[in-house]
C-alpha cells in the first residue's frame, strides 16, 4: 500500500481516482444497458446522481444500502486508507455525511478484504483511532443498535456461526475494543448475536434464537482471545461501571468448575 510505503496520503490522486471510477462506471452502465452484474435498483440509484458508486458493489443485494449515504470515505475505511481519512476529516470544509455512521463501516466491513485486514491487523487500529479522534462515537445509534453493539453482534456472529473463525490477530481486535471503551463506549451495552447452522439437505441457513449478554460477560465468556488481555479489558469495563446480567456470574463460575 502506498500509504504504508510513503507514510502519507496522496489525497489528490485518490480524489481523482474517485472521480474517474464514477465516470467509468457511468460509461459502462450506458453501453451495457445496465447489465454490469448489479441489480436494477442499484443501477437506477447510481444513474440518478444521488448515490456514490459505492452502491454498485456486486455482492450488495440489500436495498437498505440506499439509506447508508455512502461516499468515498466509506470506501476508504474499508480499504484501510487511514492517512487519507486523517487528511479529509481534518480539512476545514469537512462535513459528516448523513445515514450510516462512518465508524460502523469499520466495525462491520462489507468487503471480505476488509475482514482480512481486521484479521491480520495491518493498520486497522489506526483507522479506528482516526475515526474516534475526529468525533465518531461508538454510542451513535443506527438501525436500533449503537455502533459498539453492532460490532459485538458481527464479531460474535462471526466467531460462532457455521463459518466460525477466530481472528488470527486477537490483540488487534482487543486494541480496537480498548479504543472504543476509552472513547466512552457504553460498558453496559446489551450484546446480541445469533448462531447460524446449515441444513445441508435443504441448503438453507437456520438461525437460532438471539443470544443476549452483558458486555462484561461477552468479554469474559464469549470472546475468543487469550485470558490475560480479556481480563484486563474486563477490568477497564468494571472501572467504568460495567456489571453482569442476572445469572451470568454463576454461569462463569460453573464453567470454570467444569474445566
């Protein structure tokens, strides 16, 4: 990545890339009669001029995308362009976009490559740090969850779903959580996630009931990470007023007795 090699963002070049990409996609849609491996509603939304080309990601199939208000910063977050983010968000004319909070793109990236960056821990902590330093809040509500809660929903769903996998760089994940806590993430947030199983014969996904936990219980009993850093994270939560839900402390004690 050029940002890593040079230690700075080539803002003009990336802004130009944004404009050229838009022009190329408009041309492609025009000469392929809209058949660019995207849904018709995506093509129409983009051609209306009211939506950024981000809306044309081929694997997006949810019309709620229209409510996100995505822009090139949304893409920059998922591409891990933290120095570009710093430059743009520090500009005197910077204005927060409406719709989906920018921090939510970081905690729940749509692109597989972004999850891999989260997994190997390239500069993803720096991306979070930049967003938080420029006013993005882990407690901002979007679609009935705060960004902090949504992070847990995606994280635990990913760890306990049928395609379950833990992050290879758990220390990056824990560092990001610490940054969120230091930015006043609610220590008593309600953590929700669902386990997904697969009916092979019917080729269908089956979701279990939603699991509900306190933030403290999620760190100590559900997060797949080494014990010592989890305990340190739990201490930070307790210092900020975190508490267990009814029966959770007993559940941990019982689990420890069985081990």
